[in-house]
C-alpha cells in the first residue's frame, strides 16, 4: 500500500502543474505507448487543461490525476466525464514499473472513479451510469513493448469489475499525422445498472461523445471509424459484456489447467491415450506413439516456429482430460489436434482453450495474427460457432506418410480474438501460409512439387480475396 506521504493531485495550468505534467508525459505516458498512433501529444494535453480552466467543457470534464509518493511521481490517470451519456472514460492508468505490487493501481482506480462520480453529481445526475476504460486488445496488433503484459492487464481489469464491450471498437486518428487504431477495446464497469449487456444506443452515444469531447472530433458522424461502429451497433439492440478474464481464456467457474508437455513427460502416456481415443482415422491422424517423438515431438522452439503440446485438466490434481497441439509459424498459426474428454467436454471450455492457444501464439512472437485448422464434417459446425471461417475451396490434407492418402478435409481460418465479420484473406497470403505449414508441420521440403499444393494453388490462382463461409 502507498505510504502516508502519498498524494493524488488533479493537474491544472499552474507552472508547478505544468512541470508535473511534463514529467508525467515523459516518464510514464510515452513509455506506455509503443504505438505512436495511440497517444496524444503533450501540446494537445496542455491545451485540454487550458480549455478546462476556461470552462470549455461545460458539464463535461477532463482529468489528469497524478500520484506522488514522498514527492516522487509514481503513477497517474487520464479520464473524461461525458455528461450526455453520464459515463466516465478512463483513457490511461499507469503505475511506474518499480512501484507495482503495492496496491497503487487500485488506489488510482478508486480515486479516478470517485472523481468521475463527483462530476456526475455536479452535472445534476444522482450518480454515474458506468465507467469505460480504453485499453490495448492483446489479440490484435503487434505484441510490442507495453507498460505491462497486455494479457495480464486484462486479468487485472477483470478483477476490478470491467468487461469487454463486445463490438469492433476503432480509435480514430488523433491527428492528421496519425492513423486509426483497430487494436484496442472498450471495457465497461456499470455503476448504477446491472446485467450482462448494454443497450447499443447507449454504447453508440458514449463513443460519439468520447470522440467529440476527448478526441476533439466535432462531427463524429462524418468519421469513417464512427460510421463503421455505428453501423454495427445500429444492427442490434444490445452489446454483450464479455468478462475480460473470459476473453483471455480464464473462468473461475470453469477452470482449465494447462501443462506444457516436455520430452519424457509423466503426462505423456495419458495424453497419448486421449489422442488414440479421439483420433482413429488413419488417413488424417498419426499414430498415438508419435506424440512426444519427432516430428510431432514435445513442446519446442526453433528459429522459424514454435510447437506446443498441452495436457489439459479441470484442476491441478485431476487426471489429464484433454490435449491440444499447435504450431506458431512466421505470420500464422496452425492447430494440430484438440480433444476434450469428460469432465472437460460439454462444459463451454472450448472458447477458453482457444483463447489460451491464441495467447500463446501471440507470445511466441513470430508475427502471427490468425491461425488455420483442418477438420472433418463432424466438428465443422463447432469450430464455425467459435469464430472460424471455412476456406470455400476444395482442400486435401497432405499425406502423413510417404505414399499415404491425402484425405479431403475442411480448411478453416480465424483471426485472433473476437471476430465480427469474415476476414479479408488474400490468395497470396493463404498460399504463403500453406507453404510454411507444409514445410514445418508436414515436413515437405518443396510444397510446390506436391499434388495437394498444386491443386490448391490452381483453385486460388488469380483470386485477390479467398472466398470464406
């Protein structure tokens, strides 16, 4: 916890506050934004404080609140109060890296939420409707240096009561020199309303006013980013609230314990037994004994790929009840085998597992932003329900052994994270990914010389965009 000498100050325009703002911007704000398109300039922030002092915000408000501990700057927040939707927005919350694990983040959160509630009462409301937090979506964009691990951030904000607003949020360009940012999300914490969804018109109002008052976009309805979000929101009555821990693949009500299998691992016999029980087609499945042996092997990392073999359990003490194997390659991922046995099967854990797989693929840092799987008819609908799209072109799996069959399967693709519309997948990108998959996963040195690849290339040749369904 913070010492008694700590103090939170709401910055204004005095010379002392300007000095604090410059230190806050240089020491804490800039290092937190690896993507320059996400951050405001110091000149703009100073101007916003001047506008606040001049009364420009009216019933709305703007805050930069910094935490001083023994006179030392250790954290701060930037937030807005939007009177129209009676909602607060936290643009930024940071604790200096050397000051974490002291409860300072929670103290800053409580402080800024209290300040926003006071703004609501000053505007004539009995209290806030909600507080929204804008943050990086770690499943989108690059896994660039950040003020903290972005997946850990999701879990922290989940404990603080925030849930992802389940719609495709895009931050408009903050200046003529910057670009829109599609790798962020808005999280919602209700203050006066409960439920697992928010009326879509309220979300639209919040986004409109946030763009108007915080981003200084006078007419958001003329912004391509706002009109795209509005089109999505106008097509539904409500926006679901997705708990941030669920989004990251964790659910206390449905725990999923993952163990990475290494060479000679004690869990390997149980993993092989589950594999053998679930994958019996000799044309599309390898021998169970191959798990833990090359090329499937145990989990490993190479210069051009990473391979993971996981044992899955409902609790740390329980027997192995599932498995997952997958590859992360340059610019793409590939799912090998997934099997859930009782008591994991039929419990809604598949989306949690997929989120954990995608988290690992991001953390492998090979630049992947989506992944492919192959599947048969029996599970096609299951994977389409969780965000995969089928490549609408005849597909055959490469032979698992020399001279073996090349069975007809479905090839599916999913971008990481939540998926709101079919992705635009180019023919060139698909063929490049398949060449990598054939080389690494199927050990085919020259895919172009194999019939399964040539047949697919003929189907895709000349297509700017691959058809999906």
